[in-house]
């Protein structure tokens, strides 16, 4: 009997002690840190990785026929606008020039003589010593000689132009990408001589997915960075958007033109961030304060040492902060550390950060 009483006493003490412990735990406040809401401008962006192209990329071709006499440049060499790159044999043009000049001299002499004849016939016609037909024929012959002279002079001017083209000059400053001919090769008008690349003016191509096409437009601000310039940020704007989607990548290509900011080269990689929109005075909270619950994303507002659950809709991330589109007024103090352990109306105690 005494043994049974002893067991009942021990059981009673255990139950009472456990009940006291549970009550103490229920009343215990969870330590948390809290912060006020931040108000700032939220920038809405779209990012893409693209490439650099040369805006000016001329393929230099021969404009006259002849043999390549001398080549002054080679692949990889940098030239300035106006530098001589090739000379083409001009013997054909020189022979043609002598023939044309001889023809011009002959026609000029004939014209002088015919002008004298016309003047003499005019005097004779006034005296009625010759017929009108004879005078008219003399005038027609003079006109014909002058037309022949004009044609010969035009051909001589074309000869001089073609002779000048036997020296091929760099149309722009840049680098020789590829040379297609060697000394001694015979070329005709249109024969490619070399391919140039200039990095003074660049074309930036940024491919974006089709689903962001509606957000893109010429004039939007773009931030550009490249490994070629140690991540220096270049401000630019969209110049144009290619009308067709690339059939291979299924991307919409944005085009930006700009002067080379330094060491950028055609073929290099470029990172572009297009600023789609700006939202002024947006509500921002620390990303760590956002907790996922069955109802969705929530934050906990601290009010009179109690955590009040607020369901929110989040927007753009900005560093360690995230935009709250709805669910908060902007005057709340939000729990940050410890938010993941809370439930609605849980007791909390704010600790110093």
C-alpha cells in the first residue's frame, strides 16, 4: 500500500512539472531582429549576353583591270584612311591615254580649220556666191567635230579616273582582316582584294527571348559591360530592333551603335542590361524577411511584441532587398532574423542587431 502511494506521488510531481514546463514554453517570446521599410526607386531590367560587331567592315575590291604590281599591307596590319595598300599595272591606261590625247589634238585642229571654213562660207553666202545647202553642211560638220571632241574629252577624263584607281587606298582606318590576292595576280573590276575591319565605330547585338519583345523599344537606356574593358559600365540606348526573330536562336536582336569606348574589339562578348521601367518611392524589405507559407509569401510585422502575419506580393529584386507590390502600407516594422520560425500572433522580443 505504501509502495502504491509513493508511485502516485511521483507521478503527480512529474505531471505538474511537465505542465509547468509547457506553460513556460508557450509564454516564451521568440527573439527576432526587425527593421523599418525602405523607400527607393526600383529599376525594372532585362539582361542579355551578346557580341560586338564592326559597324564599318568594308571589302575592298579592284576598280580596274590589270596585274597586281605591289602589295603594301598584310593580314593583321593596322592602316590609316588614305594609306596606299596596292598598286595595279597602269600600262594599259597609259597607252589609252596617249591614243585619246592624239585623237583630241586631231579633232581640235579640225575644228579650228572648220570654223574658218564656216566663217568664209558665211561671207560667200551673204554675197550669194554659194548655196545655202553648202553653208548648212559646213555648219553641221563643225557641230559633229565638236561633239566628237566632247566625247574624246569625256573618255580621257574616265581614263584619268581609272588610272588613279590603279593605286588602291584604305577607305577607312582599321585592321586588315584578310587578304585575297598576291603580287602578280591579274584582277578585274570587282575582284576582292582584302577585307578590312575597323573598331572605331561598333555595332552591339543583344539577343532577347521572344517573350520580352513587348517590353523593348528604340530609345530605352542600356548599361553595357565587356571583359575587354574590365567591367567598365558604358551608357547607351537602343537604336533599332531587328524586325524578324532569328530562325536559329529564336531570339529578338537589339542593335546599339556607339563609338569604341576603348579596348573593345569586333567578336568580343558584351553584357547588356536594358532598363525597361522605373518605379519611384517603392516599398522594399530585406529578402530574408520573406517567408513562404501555404497561403503564399508573407512577412511578419512586429506590433506590441507580437508577430502579425502579412501576406504580400513581391516584385523586383534590388540587391539584398525585394520590392513589395501589395500587402504593406510602408509604415510597418518588419521582422528579419527569426521570421522563418514564427506563426501569426506569436510572441516575440526584439533584440539589438
